[in-house]
C-alpha cells in the first residue's frame, strides 16, 4: 500500500480565536489512508486569545506568531516552512467539508499532469430568520480566461502542487484584497494545468468581521486587479493566441463591472476603468475575426459570446455615465454578435444564464442533499 500524500494546509489567523478550533478540526478530519495533513497556523499579530487557543491545540498544529502583515504575508510565512507535496489554504473562519482533500488527490491521481485542482464552495450566512446557504458555480474549463473577469472561487477551493507553488513564488504582500485572484492569475499565466473536482466542497462563512463585508476597498481592489490583468494579457506569453480574444472580452466585462461599482464612490477611477474597457474591446475585436480551432473551439466561441452578451447587458444598466467612446465600443460588441444585441434585456439575460449553465459543472456535490 502506497504512503499517503502530505498536504500542507496553511491557516492565517488574525483575531479569529473563536473560529480557529473548528477550522483546524475540519482539516484534521481529512486524514485517511490516502491523506496526511500538516496544519500550519500563522497568527498574524492577533490581539485576542489566539495564542492560548493555539496552545490548547497542541501538537496537532505548527504554530507561528508574527507581527501583523496582512493575509498575504501570513500565507507566505506558512509557505516558507511547508513541507507537503501539495498546498491548501484555509482562512481561520472557514471550513473544509468532509473528504475534500481526498477528492482533490483522486483527481490528481487520474490526471497526473495537473498542477492544481479546484472544487465548489458553499457560502453560509447566519441571518435573523435562519441560515442562508448559496452554492458557488464552478466552470468546467478555461479558468485562466474566466479569471480575467472576476475571481472564480475562494482560496480554499484550490489544492496546488508544491512544485507549482515554488515556480510561481509568493503572494503579493502589497495587496490586502484580491491577492488570491492575482496569485492564481500568475499560476495560469505561467502555464499551470488546472483540473476540476466536482466531488469536493468547502464552506465560506460570512459574518460581520469578514474583510469582504467592507465593500468599498474591495471595489477599488477589483479595479486595480483589472489593470494588472490588462498588463498580463498584453505581455505574458502563457495565454495562447487563440485564447486572447476571450481573455480580453472577459477582462472587458470586469472593467465595465468596476465602472458601475465605482460610479458613486470614485468617479475618477470609474472613468479610468471605462478607458480600460475600451482598450480591452479594441484588443479583442481584431482577434474575434479568427475562429478558434481544435477540440476547445466550440467552448471558446461560447465563452466569447457569453462575455460579449454580459457586456451588452451591463452597458444598458441605468445610472451609468458612459463616455462617447465607451458607447462606440459597445456598438462594436453589438456588431460582433448582433443576435444578442437585438433581443430585449430580459430575453438576453435568459440566454446568458443558459450559456453559463452550459459552461459550469452540473449537479450538486455529494455532501449536499436536497429536501
């Protein structure tokens, strides 16, 4: 019988002593004949009783305390001492579902060429009238393209080979938001091969202390991320030429979404994102004339159509103050897919939802029951 694979699970924690034991327990429960875990808890300058809680967890964890440096710095500290063949990240207030690491490793065993796998996530939010749960969609393929529009999944949905981590390097410690999206984009740009794990599930717990509850900085960070995506699409060779058109179109949607989010908060930055939107479409337009080939051709065409349609629908949103150039570029998109431009907004929404369902993994993870 072969020895189990060692997975280093890095858990940064800043004032999350109340959540930490549950997070660690969800990792320790992953142990099985196929999986061994190394739990690394990085206390990022907590001022609560995290040190005492960590001490009670004993030898089940490797505990490091450091001055506060943000989530990227804490994860990098964990990466420097991690010894596993695989790496996973788990925020201290989130949870792994039963068997998720085993299901990831089974995908790697079936597809040994992969560098990373990702699974689905369920949001859990306690409300006055009960618990609200929402299952994130999981696209089947072309993660490097979809990630040019928005983050695909929370950080703890991914399992990554250590050799890929060593090639890509560390998280950008200058980023306090969207640092995970930036990291995965670097992986994709360097050619990381990604597989989907439809059997796995993680839990993202939403509560008043989450950083994502403070949406103002998030909107700004999303916009800044789009500027990095623009540079990446222009300069990094890891994106094949036939993928670039869909990448630029996904990026165009990300920019246009930032225009709307920032319209009332940061008019100057919102205007700058319109300029990035214009650039993205003008970069995509000449590439759109060339139809992709190969086994992925049909799906790439659907991805192109999807992001054009999303841009057209978003461009009609009330309250957007679009520049004349942005309006002209939206007209360019309309000419690319006239069948989408001509349908009413509600019908377009239905069509886009249908395409998105087609691009995503169907069904529910086995941990989710209905009824």
